[in-house]
């Protein structure tokens, strides 16, 4: 009686494990980049949604401190910035007259690839909004946010 093979040889199993290892080595970094890009796009949308409230406050003459932005916070932003009605949020909002700047600093649950970087929305005196980031790698910059990070102008009243 001739019996057929009833399993895999060791070399066949080693080849399968090697193929899985190679695929994982390629897929995991790509997935991490995908997560980082999606987090940047999410913060861009979350912070960008505050533009409407800011426009309303500017039209009504409400000061930055008294403006109700409706911000509920984001778990992707750091905790070091503090400028939304006294709440620690990882988002700094500055507006004066017809100009405004929102600066979001990534931290907390953000991907390690983007942690510590910033994204900003800025409004100029003519009412145009622009998005910018300080990412060194273009792969993390979302579409429509290719500008440089907006800077808060120095107060001419300061000595």
C-alpha cells in the first residue's frame, strides 16, 4: 500500500511564514502613514468648523474671550495650549478685528509621526481663510492645506 502525503513539509511552512513576514513589513508602515494622514484631515475639519462661529463673533463684535465657539475638544490635540474660554484644549484661537488664527498642536492620541506638529487656519482682513501646516513631509499635508503655518502677528503695543 502506498500512502500519500498527509501534511506540509517544513520548507513549505517556512516559505509561507517568510511571505507573510515580507507582506507585513510592507503593509504596517503604509497603514501607519494612512492613519497619520487621516488624523491630520480630521483635525483640519474639526478646527475648520470653528470658522463659522468666529465669523459670527466678528460680525456681532464679540471679543475672543466672550465668543462661544462650541468646541468640544479633540483627543488628537495636545493639552499645552489654552485659549478657548479658559478650557485647556490643545487649540489656540486668536482674533482681533477682522483677522483670526487657529493653531492646533497634535499630541495625546495622535500618531507618533505627527505628534508635536501644528495645523493652522488663518483669516486675513479681506475675509479669506487659508490652512497651513508645519509638516516637513508633504505626505501628511491634506489637500487644500499646502500653505505654511500661520503665525500670530506681534502686538504693536508690546515694547
